[in-house]
C-alpha cells in the first residue's frame, strides 16, 4: 500500500512539472494561443507567411491591430482615412480597413510647438523590397527604437540658432520620436516586440509618396 502511495505521489509530481513546462499546460500559454488566432482573425491585409514564424505573426497582429491599433496613427489622415468609404465604424458602419494605405503612414500631427517648428508625420511601417519593416530596419534597430525612442532617420533635428520648419525647438529633443508613444511600449517583452516585428515583416509594402520622401518605400 505504501508503495502505491509513493507511485501516485511521483506521478503527481511528474504531471505538475509537465504542466509547468508544457506550453499548452498553463493558462498563460492558452491565452497566448488564443491571442494568436484572434490576431489572424483581425489582420486586415493578406499576410506573407513564407519563412515567417506563424505563431509570432499571429501574436504580432494581435498586438498591432487589437491591443495598440497602430494604424490609427500610421495612416494617411486626416480624419478617419484608415477606413474605406462605407466602412467607418464612427459612422455606425462595419469596420473595413483601407488596405491600400494600411500602416503606410503620412498622417500630419502638426508642429510640436507654436510657431515655425517641424511638423511630425507618421512613418511608413511597412516592409520595403528587402522584406524588412519600416523600410528596411533590422530587428536590432527596431528594438532600439522601441526601447529608447531614438529617431534613427533623424528627420527633425533640434534647432540650433534659427528656429524653422525643419527642426524642433528646445526643450524638445530632436534625437527622439516626438509623437510615437515609445515611452509606454518600451517595457514590452523582447518576445512581444519580436512578434510585432515579425508581423510588420509579413504585411504588404505600401510605396507611399515618390522619393525622396522619407515615407517612400521601394516595394520591388
């Protein structure tokens, strides 16, 4: 009888350890699995999954489209131009995202300060012909942007001397993205940021305005 109790106890320990290790054996992973499918259900464009981690793409879509709604800023603007005509939920219509401009940027948030200072334009997050998002940013660069808010394109430097429409005046720091809410995203896990990057690598390229606009991407 004692031997049976020992065997049962050992089995309980083994099963407990298995549930802790097995990603399908705990609530957190079940939640993650459900987010992946919800992410795919809410992707408004056809995704290129070739060579991609499917689970990361699905989770990335959940974060980009459901949790943070990145397209609400990274669309052409003004108004609610992220939706097609007849698909504006603010008008009581069923939501239909404009695929032609999805995450292609262009929204003008206006100058950062009164007077002649730089206007902040939402960037194009889609991949270019390299297949890398944000027009060719590596994951390391993406991670740096999300963690620190650094503007690697340095489009709006801090004004030195004369304040003009191409720079941002002090106390604004032109080395940092001024509208992008990186300060609230910087504490995301590496895994979730990797998922967002994987998803942005899977969406279609939006060419945007002609070169040399910083919003332009060579799609082919």
